[in-house]
């Protein structure tokens, strides 16, 4: 017990000096709230420092002291006061000395305890994305991050970890408790120009413009700023702060920013500081935690949104959680080793101010290997199936079908996949995500039919559409076709200005999209309606319906041509065969001409699958016919064909032609 007595005496000497100075001074601070809180005798009020609102932290600290420490200190205080003032001192005076000394000691204990609880470091910020693999590629490609070496679900950005969770997001980070994250660059103007060029190309970078239309703003006394969104809804502020390059800060929405920042500092430590003497924050190493006032009540919860939570690393998990609990923080998940944890380090989830989810992790925490259920790809894993019949005896194909599962399948087999029979589920999901990000940009992910987690069908594992030739590649072109292609390449650098709608593609003109309904990022629906002697196929894009006779009627004369050709069908067992000819040549597919004959084969391979094959035979273009294939999936519970109001919404046509006239004016034509 010698060390206990020594520690007691040392602490008592320090606090008694403070108490003695206070006792014989004439200072009369105003600390009515704390006096009321502690229910101290009125005389002691003359000697308590003014520290603001009463939250009883020191009494709480005193109560949390071990019993032997509390008792021994009380006894030593009694001995100490008697030795100094003698037995002649009134009991009330000795009580006053003991009380004040005890309060001073509680100050010391509280400081020690708060230091232990707040000993935390920033660990990572956790983002929700459709596919972690593609998110790693995006942040590496556009924000100069590097993939983590000890785990496969995150990146390191200038010393700060950003981790991704592969699941559907509930929406953007805006208007939640964590509004955005920030990165700093030495030349922000050049960086924004680079990202704007990428965004225009439709590769997954969306810029947020200021009210005047600019993407960059120079804030006097601070730095230049600009905003972008990642493809999954995380708002990202880019700044030009030469003092911190790389990951810069996390910006919170807070009903009371000062109180929120104080809570984070008390809970996790860090340094209270001011960014460029303009914005108050808490600095944890090189990372700033900032808060801005949220004027619309309480911010939305971060859980499930694009920025899901912030994680802090602590050395003593139990003390940290105990300290957070004493601050009335909601413990959402008690400390435990998570299922699938890569190490034995524990993790706890906390509900922080302003609906922010927080994680507290022990040193060595390296994330979780999620138990991902491998989905069944019904387009490639087929079972024996008996095709139902219509009342008139033909195979029944009626219903709403969608090509979403096939989105992302390339037409030709990639050269590095010559021996691959099929993709893994992870590879198929990553490929679809790349296709979604590389398609039309400007929409939030929830507006895209092919966003992972929203669409009903599982991504197809099919390697390529071409199944004949067996190498998955298109056959060689004829000499005539090669010459035409070379001529197009020679003149491709010549900028042509559209004189009128006729100079634009049939798709831009709202005539038709393509001969083959290759799945895109949206509007991949097809509805089939049957009747005796006819089958009607309606494509959602661009709302075109083909009524195909199946009664052996002959084709029209060869001098009658049309955009989609003349179709005639017949039944070959359970397969609908459609032969199409008499094309006008104005809707070429892969360079086809008006000499094309196209044969489609529709075969129902399961309750919810419809195999679609298309064979193109154009002897003026290819040295032999070739065949492609993908599978439609039946979806009448979720999918509905919507009107593709192409002409009504064709602002692209107007803008292209008006831009052409403006360019002519600039060039003096």
C-alpha cells in the first residue's frame, strides 16, 4: 500500500496548495450552477472557479474512483486537515478544507480519466458503394489514392483510409450528419479542369456547379474550393490548401456546430483549432473535423447513405465505450469481434450527435470479410424446362422481359479471356458497374436500371455475346468493307458541322436505336404480345413495336426497304425464328449495309429466361455470317415499360443544331 499512500500524498499536496491560496484570497467567483449541482455548503461558494454550466463531471469522476482510493483519500484528508489546523478548528471549517481539497483532487482525476477516454485516432471513413472493386479504381484514378495493401475494400489517400461497403446506397451524403469529405490539391484549377473533361466524357465524375455556373470559387482568406460527386452519391469538396495535400477534412452538418465539435474532442481527443483562422474545427493529426450549421432541423441519419460512418481507433476499448456511455452516447453495437473480422480486434458502433454513425475499433482492426451470398445467374445456369403453350398451341412468350442482366457483356470476347468459359459473380458485378459508370452520366445511381442492388436480375456471367465464330470474335471483313473503314478513319479527324437533322444518327433523331437491342444503362424492357398468326415485340427504347407474321406469308418485294427491314417469322419447335431483310442501310450495325439479312431466334429456356440469338449475314461486309446471343429475364413484378418520349424530350437535337449554328458564326461561315 506504500505506493497508494505516496500517490495520495502527492495529489493532496498539489490540490491543497490551490485550496490554501483560494481560502485566504478575496476572490469570489460566481459558480452557482456547480454549487447547486454538488449541494455544497454555502461557504464553499466563495472559493470555486467559474467554469460554466453544471454537468457534474468531477463528482462523477470521484465516484468512478476505486473504493480503496476513495476511502484512503478521505482518511488522509482528515489527517492532513487536522495536522495543519489542529483539533481546535471548528468541524465546519475542517469540512470546508476537506471538501475543497476533494474537489481539487476530483479535477485531477477527471483530467486523467478524460485523457484516457479521449485517446483515439482517426481510423477510416466508411462509404457505401455498389461495388468496392470499382470504387477503389475510381478513387485511385481520379483522386490519386492508392489501394490498401492489407485489405481489398479500401484506399489510402494521403495517409487517410477510405473504406468501401458493397451494397445499395440509400442516397447521397448531402443533408445527412456527414455532408462531405474533402481532398486538397496544389493546383485546384488544373484538377477541376481534368475532372470536368472526364465528366463530359461520361465516365463517372459529376461536378456540382455554383449558382453562377462556375465549378470553382476562391474564398478570400481561405482557399479555392470546388465540389464533385462520386458515382455513388458521396459529395466531395476539393480545396487548394498547400499546408495539407491529400485527404483534407470531414465536414459535418450540425444543429449546434460548437457543441458537436466539443463532443468529438471530449470523446476522441484531437486539437481544437481554427482552419486558416476562419473555420473552427478539431484536428486529428493531418485530418480536420469541421462542422457547419444545419438550418433545416436535424440532419438525416448517415447509416446506409453514401457516407455511412467515421471510425476511430482506441487503445482501451472498454474505457472508451464507458466514457462515451457517460456522455449519453447511444451504444448501437457493444464491443465485439465482428463476424468475418480479419483480426481479433473488436469494434463497437456508436450513435453520435446529429444522427452520425460512428465506429470505435481496437488497434489492428482490418475490416470484415463479408459473407456474400453468391447469387444464381439464371441466364447461364439453366435447368430442364417445358415451355408453356398458348390456347392456340404455340410456345407462350408473352410478358415483360428486360435485358438488364446482360448489361455490360461485350460484343466480342476480350483478348485476355480467350480460354475463359464464364466470369465469377464478383467479376460479373464489377463489369456491370463499369458499364453503368461508363454510360450516360448526370443521373444519381438510383435512376439507373442497372445499378447493382436495385435491379432484380443478377449480372450475367457470360463472357461475350459472339458465340459463332467460337473464338468470340467477329469474322474478317471483306476487302471492300476494309477500304470503306479505312476511308472513315482517314476522315475521322475532320470536324463536321451538322447542317440539319439528317446529318445526325437515327437515335438522336428519335427514329430507332439499333437493329440489335443491346442492353444499355436504362430502358432495356421488351414486352411480347401474341395472337394466332402474329407476334408483337415492343422495345422500350425507342418505343418501337414490330408486328411479325408467323403464318408463312412471303416477304415484300426487294424494292421496298425500311429502317428495321421486313420481318417474317415461323416456329421451329419451341423457338421463334424471325428472318429480316430489305433494310434501307441507314441503321448499320457494326458496319452492316443494305445487303444484310438478319435472323433472330427467341427460345424460352426457363420460367423467367428468354434466350435471344441474332445472326448477321452481309457478304459485302464480312467473309462469313456471325452470331451473337444474350438472355432476357422475365420481370413482371418490378419492371414496367415507360413511355420513351423521345421527340418531346429531344433537347439534344435542338442543342446540337443551335451549337452548330453558333460554331459557324464563330468561324465566319
